[in-house]
C-alpha cells in the first residue's frame, strides 16, 4: 500500500525501489490521481485504486489502473463505460471486488452477492482479479474473536463468489497487523501497509520494526532572551533565566502541530534534547537551549534519532499513520 504519498514518505522513489527489487506484485493507492502519478513516474506494476470516481473512468483506463468495486452502482457504471468503448467491450479489464465483513465502510454485503454475480455473468468486459475485505481491529488482540469472525465471513463469501462465477481470483484480507497476528489467514496475498515503513500501532511490532524515516530541520537563527521576556504568539512562552533560543525552519504547516509547543516535545541537536518553548508557529518553532550554544545550520532531528516516530505520535495523542501523513508537502523527501 503506497497511498497518501506512501504514508507520508515519498511515493515515486519508494515504488521504483519496490518495482526494481521485485518486492511486490501489486501497488495499492486510494485515489485515481495517485495512480496516475505512478504511471507518469514510469511505474509499470499493476496499481489497484481503492476509491474510484465514475467521472474518471476514462483516465483510469487510459493509465491501466485497476478499480476496487464496492457497490452495485459502481459496478454497473464501470460495465456501462467499458461496453461503450468498442475496443474495451471484450477486453477482460481487471477489477477487485471488495466485501464488507464488519468494517461497514465500503464493500458488498452478503445479501448483495447474488446481484453481483448476475451483473458479472451478463458481460465479457471485465475479469475479477481479486476479492478483498478489510479488517477493522487486527492490531487489537482483545478483539480477536471479532477479527476471526470477519475472516470466516470473508472465506464464506469468497467461496460463494468463486463457485458461482467459476473463477479463481486472488483473495486477500490481511493488513500489516493482520500479517503478524493472524498469519494463518494469508490466503493468496497480503496488503502490507504502514509496516512497509517500519511503523505500527501494535505494541509487539513497535519493538520489532525499524522506522524508515527521520524528520530533520536546520537551526535558522539563535537569539538571547532575557528572563521574563515572552516568546512566540500570545506571550505563550517565557524563560525563568537568561537563555539561548534556537529557531527551526518548520512549524505546524510541516506536520509539527501546535500541541507540541510549550515544552510538549523535545528536538535533538548535537546529541542533546531541547524542549520547545512558546507556541509552534506555522513555519517556525523555537527551542529553549538554556545556556547551551548551537550554530545556525546545525541539524535538528525532530524524530528518528533519540526520539522515535512512536514517541512523536504518542506526544500528539494520535497514531503513527496520522503523524506521518501530516508531514507537509514542502518538507523535502530524500531517499538515503
């Protein structure tokens, strides 16, 4: 899964590495625009698009992107589009059928399968490349019974579709946490998501995975502030004694939220951690150096050094998914 800029990382570079090293058979994105971006970058692997828009069938097909079909309306719309194109009417275009097994977000319910089968049998324009569902709680072992019920329901629905259609598509339901916690149910394929980037919300995976990203900044200014003087907006920060303050060239527009201001986060410079002081600004955050000295241009490690992405997410009271995907577009991504 490489949606959302590869979970906030660097989509095209990561996908080129995946493709060059034969690490995956299929790439998954959320939106058609993300799939087009991969094609423009020269990625040839099959690309599955989860959230399709019937208004864009033409550009999706033009770029050989494979839609996830999750409703009878979407299925009918795509069939109508293909049948309107003489060159595609009998081309067996690949699609992915999504089933709802308890997440209640997207997917066909079991009572809709008869209609799905009827629609698919009435045409020759598409083939079912895979059947999929999504686990809602695979990282929560207290919900193990619910996850197992999702998997069992998926197996029953898959068998019903395969038998009725006389097809042998790839079946897949496991996400990152599912791969670890329910490995007996890998079926034909698994969808590695945030685990590809070394992050997870599962406590056992946090100690086993090595996050791939570091968020770096530079010291752009250093100033001396007297005791009792205010720092940042709304007089939000101050120091109890004369202190040195370092300014970093990133702020909440870059994925460091205001919540982490006023000492709620520490940034590493030259092997030492320094707390934020005052409110985080849109483009700048300030650190209280005390009596220490740093130089303009010194590297500042926001996470990925002494502080991890897990720490960064926890300080925000959120999950690693959100913390990573919130990193702003103007932050340059560099593959090392």
